[in-house]
């Protein structure tokens, strides 16, 4: 039997919460590489919150998906056929291959993974996009100083977990916010944050005030909505906010209204929204530094691996509702 | 009869909209200058939106007023008695003298006004704090480039009118937003903005979309609330927002919830809240440059002068509801 390329496509724009019925799983021929191209067989696919807003029919100039489009996403895999000398068969590469078992790459659309630096799956998070996101947003935009208070939302997530560990390396007092006692324990005990608050606790606002007696100098914001509003009430003069995600709102029919804008003004806060794809030149240095920290045991991580591409929609939905624990990956083929 | 110092004090914290009953008018002795001090007799008092949030009983470390406190504010006047050689009798000075007919200054709490640069009242706006605010927020934070689209809210106000005129000098396409057709006509025809939209018009959102075909690169935000939310729907990639005021919300019992946070993220917007009092070193250069533009006819302004200190509460309330036209001043004594 000839091997097929299995793909997950968006069947329709979701209404509110994504469901498995919003996806189609189809089989097509494995692509044939043209000149300068190579075929990758995917080992791991990364599932990330940014994919959700791309599924909405938003304004025309925002990148978004149409029904029938392949779901986008970063993946890591092995070159299995090549017409490009710089991408020899057997190399491990990562790129935006999408939710499929086989994809085409060129030297400009992938990077070769240093398999000595760590497990290849780490190229999809701590040694890849989410690591670079954490490094850039915290150190280039928010710029915490030693002794300042840094708050990180979605602290157990792929980005937040790295942000907090870097903040600790830089000598900041680091407060995580996460959903549920198990995640909070992990953030405190395994990742080494100074504190982690459960935003589902009935007295969350009181806990937040108690944990930030000197107020909040840096907020690394991944979730938005009422948690963002809560932290604004504790923001310090001249605070910096790195606005990285808004995951609490991606499935909302009606967006939550942020009522704390006045705190931004009164405290002369700067807020920087960013997407790491705009800063490709920044990745190699950031990934090299995080790789060093990983080897020194200063940056730790956890993976949550769903088995098989057919489980990707379910794992994606669970990730959006916070049921994953660690960086959400899909094992597409055994490596 | 011995001259008295008439003062306007906050009688109580306002609940919602400020009323005249929230103020007391009292007479006390004219202050006696100590060593190094001088007495100023006020000619003009400036009324500004920032005074309103100071009247709220907010968090303890935000500067705010207690019942019985003198209302704060910038004023310009003449030295009438002096124990300080650098502040001779007859000099015109400006400083934070508050809502009163007489105040004490030292060399560190006032600046001598160059009476050749323009009318002395201009030291309270275009050649003073509001001019410096416009210059700093636009040119140091938002940094418009020629050909970009700049939106200015409260465009006919003391800050907004200067912002838009500087944006035009820098070659930006400049769209004002103001309340009512008379203000919009003034902004277009007298201040030279490319367009001015009336946010009270029933089709304001459609007008805004039509006026920003290339989206919004810079927003100079003075009002907040639903107008801010409306502009967010038109924000461009990598836009910059100077967050200067939130006047629509200063009297609100329940703050408006901003629903457009997702636009900040999708378009990687940077937002800078600021208060010009943090940047005293910036004032002289900014005021000198604006003075040059005023003399060249490139920056124009309008004043709305209430007669007599006893009218200050009423004029303040009218300013907060947008009924003033031009920079709101109070003529405290004939100059």
C-alpha cells in the first residue's frame, strides 16, 4: 500500500467553542518535492492557542482560514525525500508544516534542529517558538529588573512556564497565575516561582493583593479577560505589560470588557503586544540561551503528548479549555 | 479693607458626576512669604480633566484630595510680594498654585513666563502643560511617520488640537474625533485636520471606517470608553497608542469595559500611558518649538475663559461634559 498524507482541515468556522465537528480528516497523496524542495515526515505537531482566532472569519486582512483549509501549525520531523542538498534525507527539521503527516519544506521555510541540544520535540516549545516568545516578551519588551515583581498568567503553560523561570534567573520576584491547585503546585514546586495563585479560588482577588504588597512591575499576559482586569488593579507606576495572548477570549461569543483602563493611565503603564513571528532574527540567540539554561537545570518543562494525528482536534479543544498540563503536542509518527 | 485670598476647596468626594455642591468657596488671609518665597496674584487658572480623578477616594498611594483640600491646578499670575531675588515683583510666573487668588511660590515651584512669546494665558496651555503633553506623547511615544494615519480624540480640546496640528506638520494624514458639528468644523477648517468625525453622529462607526481606508497607525487617546473601542477596530499592524486621558470615564459610576483588546494583540500594538509631569526636563524644548510654530501660524488655539474664580466649579463641570470650546481657563483677576 502506498503511504498517504493524512491531513486535518477546518471544515467550517466554529461558532463559540470549537468542536470536533469543525474539522475534517482526509487522506491525499504524499507530496512530490520539486527542485529545491524536500518532503518531511512529521514526528510531532505543536498545538497552540494562536490557531483559534485564525479559525474566525475576521477582517479580511487578518490571516485566517477558510473552510477546507489545512489547519496550520509548527511541526518537527525527518526529511524522507529531498531535491535540496542543504536538506539531506535523515535531517531533523522544524517548520510550519500544518496538521498533516507529510509536508514540503525549502531552506527558507524550515530550520534544521540541533539534535544534541535536547529531545527533538523541544524544538516545538522551549527550544522553539514558545521559548523565543517568552525570552523576547520578557527581556526585550517588559525588561524586569532584579527585585521587581513579575506576574505571569497561564503560568503552567508553554510560554508562561519559561517566562517565570527566566524572571527568576533575572532576580525578580515571580508570581504565577494558573487554573487549579495541581497546576499551581507544579508552578511553585517544580518551576520555582515564588508564588502561584489559583484564579478559580473564591478569594483570588484577596490572594492577589496579598501576594503583591509592592504592586506589579511587569505583567506577562497570556489570558486576558477578567484575570487581566484583576492584575490591572495591582499595577505599579511605570509598569510594563507584554501582551502575548488572550486565550480566555478566543472562544467567547461576546468579548469581556476590560474595565481597568484607568489604571494604565494613572500608573503610566506601557503595554506591548507582540507576535514572535515578526522577530525571526531574534530566535537563534534566544534559543541558544534557553538551551544553556535547560542544560544547567535552570529552565524545566513538561510535555503533554496526544497519540496520533486523529486525536489533534480533541487535544486542541482540551488545550483551549486548560485541560492540558504542559506543552501540548501530538505524536504524529514514532521518531 | 485688607485683600483676602479666595479659595475653592473640595467639600466632599463627588458621587458620579461632579456638582457645584462638591465645592466650598472660602476666604482666608493672603499668605505671607517666608525667606526665599514670593506671593503670586493669579491672573488665569487652568481647568483640566486630570483634576477629576484626583477627587475620587482611590487607592492610598494615588495622589488624591481629601474633603477640605484646596483644589489643585496650574495658574499664571504676577509676583506682588517677594523675599526671593530671582522672583522680583512684577514678574509673570506659572506654577501649581491651585484654585485661589493668591499663592506662594519658590524658584523650584514656578517658572518665569517669557511674555514676548505670546499672551500670558498661553503659558497654561499651548505654551505650557498641554502643549508639552501633545509634543511628548505624539513625537516621543507614538512617533508618526509622514503618510501615516493619525487619529486624535477630543480633537478640539487643549491637547488634541495641538497634537493634530503637529501631526500635520510632520506630514501625517490626521483625523480628529470631536463632539458635535461645530467642534468638527473648527477642527477641520481652523485647525487644518484632514477630517474630523462627530462621535455623536448615528453613523459614526461607518464614518470612521470610511475615513481610515489605510487603518490607523497612531492613536492619541484622550477620552477612552466607547470611542477608544471604536478606533481599536480600525487599528493597523504595529500601531502606536499614546494614552493621555480617559475623560469619558472620569464621572462614570461603572467604568466602560473595553472589548477590543484582541485588536491590540492581533495587530501587535504598543500603548504608552504617560503623564507629562514625569518629564519636566522635556518641557522647555517642546514649548520653544511650539512657540515657533505659533509665531509661524502653524499652530493655532482657542481659549474659553470663565469670568471670576467663583465660576470655576461650574466651568469645570461644563468642561467635563464637553461644553467648553477651546482651552478652559478662569480669569481670576484682570492682568
